[in-house]
C-alpha cells in the first residue's frame, strides 16, 4: 500500500514537471527584428504575458551588441553596474526564474541611450497564469499622452485632462523624441513650483509607460530646462478606484461609452 502511494506521488510530480515544461513560452525579443538599434521594445512587449519559466532570447550579430541585466536606475540612466557581466553570444537565452520587474539594456556605446536598446518586462508567477479570476477586473486602458501631439512644449494638458476619467489599472504613455524631454512624478508642491526632488529618477525612454496602481491625485512634469515652468509641460490628474466601474450609470455614461474603443482610450497627456 505504501509502495502504491509513493508511486502515485512520483507520478503526480512528473505530471507537474511536464506541465511546467509544456506551458513555458520562448519569446524572441523583437521577433524578426531581433536585438537591434531604433526599435521600440516597449511597444513590442506591450500586451505580452511573461511568466516564470518562460525564456527570452536576444538575437543579434556577434560583436555588434550585448545584453546586460540591470536595475531600474541603471535602465533609466543607461548605466551598467561595474559588477555586472554582459551576454555576448548573439543568441542569449535568459530563463525567467522569478516574478517581478526585469530590466535589460545594450551596453555598447550609446545603443541604450540614443538607440532605444532597452527592455523592461513584468514577470508573473506561474500560479497566476492558468486560472483566471471568476469575475475578471475591468481591463486597463492605454492612454496616449497628448494624443497626436504627445508630450511636448506649449500644449495645454490641463485643458486636455478636463472631463476625462482615469482609473486604477489604466496605463499612461508619454511619447516624445528621446533626449528632448523626460517625465518626473512629483508631489503637489513640486508641481506648483516646477521643482525636481533630488531623490527622483526621470523616465527617459521616449515611450514611458506608467500604470496607475492607486487612486488619488497624481502630478507629473518635464524636468528639462524650463519646459515645466514656461513650456506648460505639467499634468495633474485624479485617479479613480476600480469600484467606479461597478456604480450605477451616471449622466456621463453615454459620453464615456462613446470615448471608449474596445479596451483602448486614445487620450491626451497621461501619467
């Protein structure tokens, strides 16, 4: 009897291992473009689900690029910590072994800083992949900063934000030419005075994606020169909780419905 139970446990363990192997996915970073200059890797990653056990593969001509795993600060500033070792095979395979946010850059020349060779992904635990919630929460919407104008000088972002709703789970995207602007999250006082806190780190990718994770008032400015003070590059929004969707329809419901296109809202500046 003991032998039979042991056999069953071993068999169940083998099935679990096999299921893990089968469910793992291999992502080639950039698909057919591979790991290269002037490619929008954040746009490539958007909508993809990365789970513990998956593999990401960086493909490039040997000697032309490399891959460094860095932290959030190194990612934003395109700085490679001295202790980090680069991957250089041209077919660099990385197994995602733990959940959380992961950052990768190219350390050759200014390939990260001006060539856009940087990737950030969020890795989910395995347990979150197979079982959807019985009542799924509303999908977050992608809000493009400044509509066609993007994140730029001499645009009235407060007029743009007036009358729009921002909800926990929405993803806000600041789009601008890399190097011409940046994005800082600040508090109300710094927003009014266009002051950058010393401890703050800017977003600088030119395609900065910010997920609204908590309700309340949020403030954002550009920290380049006087872009905030005289160029109008500042935005304050009020973020609503998820429960807003479950409330009785308001007089604005038809307006909100008209604004939504599937799961995407194309709005002006966001945070």
